C-alpha cells in the first residue's frame, strides 16, 4: 500500500508529503414503533411471538464480539449493579433498547417486560436483541389492508388520505399530530390518495473521517469525503448520517462521535460551492437533515465532525515499535502476506467500497490511492492493473484482485515493512493494527427520484470547511449591539 498503484511502480512512501486537497427506521418518527401502528401487530401474545420465531422466517441474529461488547457496556450502564446485574427499571430497559438501536412499540415492550417478570438479565437482553425480527414490506401492506378489510370495493392500490389520517391518530399505537405530519412528508402527499407501493427512494453510501500528521500531533489534518448528486426537479429530501465502528475500533466512543451534515449547492459553470444547510437535529447517534423542498440543481454533501473523539494519537504512540507483522518470510526467502495484514486489507476494501457492490470502481480505487499514496491513479496505472490482474464487470476491481495487487507489493524486495505500515497509518491504523485516527460512517439519502446517483468525489480538509461554516453561521445570525460600541454578539 504505497506510492503509485500500477504494478510497475515501486516508489517508496517514506518521504511522501501530505496531499493538498481542494474543497472541490425513520428518524422523523422519533421513539415510535418500527412495527405498523396498528393493533394487529401490537397485540401479539407471548405465545404468538414464540410461534412466529419458530417459523424461521427470520433467522436469529448473530452478533459479533464487538457487538456483544457494546451491548454489555449499554447493559451495565442501565442495570442496577448494586443489587444484582440486571435491569429492574422499565425506563432503563427502554433506554437500553434505544441505545442499541431498537425502537419497539409500547405494547411489545410491555409484553417483554411482563414475560421476564420485570427483571432483565444480560442473557435475556441478548436474547431479546437476537430474536426481535424486523418488519418487512408485506407486513406493512397487511397492516394497511387490515384498516379496510371490510370494504371489498376499495381500491387496494391506494388508501384515502383523510381516512388514513383518522386511523393513524385514533387507533392502535397512536401517532401525535406532529409525528403524523412527518409521516406525511415521508409519504410525499398532502391530500388525495397514498400509493401503498410508492416508496421514497433510498440510497446509502459509506465513508470515513481521517486524521493524520507527520511531525507533531499539533499539526494534525482532518479529512472528510464530499458526495455529489443532481436532482431533476424540486423535491423533498431527507439525509441521515450515522457513525459506525468495526472490530478494529477499540474505543467504543467512536460510535457516539458528534457528526453533522453540510449541504452545498454547486455553482453552475464554476468549481465553487455555496453552503446552504447544516443539520441540527439528532436521533440517538444519528444526525439528520430534512428539507420540505430542495430545488432542481447540483449539490454536494459533506459530512463533518469537530468533536474531541477523533484526534491525533500521541507522538510516542505514533513512533512505537510495531506489535503486528505485515509480512512473513517462507522457504526460499520469499515474502508472503501475514494473516493480520490480509484481514486488515479486506476491511479496507469494504471501507472504500462506498456503494457496497463488492467492487471498487476507478473512482473508489482512486480515493484509496490518494489516501494511502498522495497521488491519483493515472490512465497508465489503470491499464497496468488491467493487464496484470484483469478487471471485472464494468472495469471494476474485485476484492480478490485488490488483495492480489497488494500481495505484489508484499513480495517486492524493494518494498520495506515500513512502506506497508505507512499506507496503513494513512488510513488511521496504529502499530497495534487498531483504528484510533479514523471513524467510518453511513450516509443515507431519501428522495423521490429513483435514478439518483450519489458519487464520492474528493477529500475535503475540515479546517477549510470550518472557516466556511463560521462565516455561514455569522451571516445567518442577527447582530445585537450592546452599550459598548466595540462589542458585538451574533
């Protein structure tokens, strides 16, 4: 993982310089059930719940070690450890479920609380998390149909909005008026009929915040990724941003990092962009931006974080002797990739597979190359990759080809172990193969445009964004003149 990404390239990264980049579950229904807000789904007895699980329609979830550790931290935070390691307060039980992302209906929580005799041990807590099944599209359709199952002449392709509104506000696990208006926004209608089959198009992309420095932690640079898209007509839009962690993140606080969404408008026939909106609403560890109308045009989303969780490691930690080995020597003095390095590269591939299609297109591969080598991939480099390992569908690089390319570097006698480490450190790994200077995230856009394309285009230095943001907030603020003429507040 160093220098130019062509097979013929073996330039060392030892003296590379920092690249100079130019700034070139509905969260709306807060604390609501993920189930349909109808008595048909909320009145299930304990027996029916067990029968549902016995059908194996939804397999029991399998949690990773990191998931279990996180669940344990949440459980201990909410449990009454002074008496016994269990949750004996219903509000704390609801809070624990919320912390791990489970937003169950009041009826379901009442049933679980009663079935377990108002005493939730960690074992029971894990079982609840693993058995609680998601709501699929067919279940939701059945809920809609149940509202009108006596009206055989009714058009099943749509539901009368006025009647739907009355039912949602008066029946089952009822919505508030404010929540109903947010639901109306998601359905994209003010009156008339709601199309049961019509869903707001959702597109999810992955990304990360990176921190790096070369001489001193005080000189650390922070980078995010910009995502460009175009909309063809005025439309409502809803954007969510959620930090994520992996098994390489030993610090669980990365999951609660403070994040915000900035939405820029691209100026026509120019490289400039104008900041329009910044998200201010949160739900759990998610940040979201909801706009009733976004005009036709070209835009860029830039996720940002300015909190204290993502920060530079100490100089002593940065210069310590590596604990892990990235390559090993076999018979014949040939180098092979170590398992630790192989596993880390698999994670890196998944990280830069922003659209999660199991392939790296040239744009994704280029962003990985810029991050690890400070240089863009050239046409010559791309041709060299095609000739040596081949490209898959749509001229993309598969995970196997990605690992093969990195294995060429491992086997190259001119490549040092430090060269390989330099590439990993640029991605936020320390010498223990832990991610302490990188935080990944999921970015989701909901919009009424089925052919929306969200493209990660460039790295953005957050120090530059901070300057733009300060000016943006100053312009939005209202000046207040005090008695002392030399002092002004915004």
